C-alpha cells in the first residue's frame, strides 16, 4: 500500500500537467480558450503537414542518435573494461563530456562543423576547399548531421557509464561461468555479454531517446528551419503573437507526452518479452 501511494504521489504532478494541457489544447481554459472543450483542434494540429514532417524528422534524429550512442558506448565499455592504466585513462576520457550542458555541446558543434568553423578552416588550409561554400553543410541541414554529432557526443558518456556498471556488477561472473562451461569468446559475447548489457541498459536507452526527442537546445542551434523539429514547433506556437494559436502548443506538448508514453510501453513490452524468453 505504501509503495502504491509513493508511485501515485510521484505520478500526480505529471497527471496534473497532462490534464491541464489536455484542457488547454481542447480550448476549455487558458489563453485562446473557446469556452468549451473540443477534440477537433487536436486532430487538426497533429495532421498539419509541418507538424507531421517535423515529428517524423525529430523521431528519425532521436532514433539515429540513440542507436549510434548505444553502439559506441557498448564498444567503449567492452574495450575499456580492464583495470590497467590505459583502460582507466580511456574510461576517464570517455566520461569527460558527461557534465557538459547540451547547449555548450551545440555551440561547440556549431563552431567546429559550421561552414566557417574550425573544420572548414582546416580543410581550406589543407587545400581541400577554396572557400566556405565548398564545405559540405553539416549544420542547418535536413539530414541533421550536426544535431546527431552533438547529441551522440553528449549521450555516449552517460550510456558508457551505464554499460560499464552493468558489466562490472552482472557481466563478469556470468562470462566466467560461460567460459568454464566451454563457450567460445564469440559465443560468450553473443549469448551472455550482449543480453546482459541489453537488459541492464534498456532503461537508460529509453531515457536517452525520450530526452533527445524532447530536447530543444541542440535543435535550436543546429537544426534546419525546414522541417522544423517538434520542440521548436511547440515553442513557436506557444510564443506566437496570435494568442489563438497558443492551444496548438499544448496539443504538441501532448504529442510529445504520447511519444514518451509509447516509448515506456515499448520498454515494458521488451522486458516482459525478455522475461518470457
């Protein structure tokens, strides 16, 4: 009973926020309210071409960033799991960007990857390009290369820390047992190490995906204006001079909450599937 009460108290602020956003999105209250609740605005907003394209762009960037961050973090954790000086130094360097704010990472990516940034200047000095226009667009590009680079640089340390902790607390004993039973190094990696890492890292991977999909600092500095990322569309609608568009921001907020909720549901499904496997 006490545990249920704690869970309810933890969920209460979120539910209150969702309830208020739902009412504001439907026009029941808040700026731009129409005096009655209607689901029509929700359907109209989420089917707008700009919103659909921005949402899919955001999800694609979040998926790619999360996948690349996970792959790099697992590789680093496996390569640097030893206790020698080189491994300790490697782990320290891998975790170095952990306390850096995302907005600082975005500014650094802009200064390095921009068409007049450090990378372009180095390419000019080496004779690879003759002017800034010869530098491939790595920021403000529809492919989101600069956004992905900045997000991966920021999320890899967190996932590396989680992966290293999982290996240290759960992996060693299971791997030693598998090797003693005659499993090869590859079989141990495939049947023991990776499943252990996957189960241990899954909550962190879900958290990274959800955070990346809803974060606005990096996309505000590095993303293109067409399509506009979902967090930026939300902010644009909320700060629009036309107050009648304010409820649109709450609709988009609910869309972000729905994406996060579906991600959590997928996480729970994956855990149950692993448990029945």
